[in-house]
């Protein structure tokens, strides 16, 4: 998928050195790591959000096994939505009034959007979902590879963000990623959002925008 992305940006003519500002969220953050290793000299800034260098067991064997099995078991749609909300978002955010208006709560808006997405039976398929889960599970970047990524891109051009109540990719994954890239002591910007979940650009919309903008402006000035 990183090579697919590279084909697109090449086609667009975005081939100069330090031209690409990459923001990768969740599995997109895994693709962003691959892209950074493929063309590090073209990366102006690299924001890795709610993602991991590799999936590790941070919740214990039984809970990890239960979580993985539940992802693929057929469930009633209301149960599926409740489980997905719990994996992606913090409870306080879900219960807050819909920030965009039109729905009673943020959770209700998400449920409506998810139902609309799933109504597209050609665009959203079970096979596609399973393949995405497998791809994320197989992603693996060693400490040595991350150190090389930090060297090649430049640690001052990289930031890592994660939420402490992310139940999709738990926060230790973000901490490992930041550390193995070189850590804040060597220039990697790291922001851990206390009490926030997986979808930081929804739960912390303004702060997320400020952090992305700040790194882009910093990289452009280098």
C-alpha cells in the first residue's frame, strides 16, 4: 500500500526533496512508516497517529484473544456498533452533544455514519475488513528499522500522537513507537492525550489541527 501511495504522488508530480507532509492514522500510520523508509529524502514531515511499529500484546493473553475473536464473530448490528464505539472512542466524548449538530450525541452521529458506510455493500465488504485486519497484524518494524527511519527522515520532522484510552491500538504501542524512533530527547515530538481514544482528529479536533500545522510550519522553515 505504501508503494501504491508512492505511485499516486509520483503521478501528481510531487517528487521534490522534502515535499511530502505525511499524516498517517492507525493503519495509515503503518503505511506512512513504510513510505518514510522508501523515500525518506522526500518526507518534509511525518505525523504518526494512533498507530504502531508492530502489534504487541499489552492487555494479557485472554483479553487479547477475546478481542481478536470478537472482531470476526457475526453480531447484531447494535452490538457491533457498541463494540466499535468502545474500541475507537472515549466514553465522555461519545456522550457529549454532537459537536456538528443534527444528532443528540457524538456517539449517535458516529453510529449513523457507520450505518451509512455499511449500506455501501460494494465499498464496504467483510473480505475487505478481514484483509485490513490481517495487513495491520502483519505490519512489523523493528527497533533497528525505526532508528533508521529517524536517521533518514530526521527526528525533528517526526511526531507521534496517541490517546491513553485507545482500545483499538493501545497507548503502549505509541510509546514504543516514539521511543524506538529516538524519543523526545532526540527530537521526536510526542503527544499523549489523556483520556482520549483512537480517533484523535475527532476527539481533539482543534489540538490535532494545531499539532499538525505546527510540525508542517517547522519543517517548511528547515
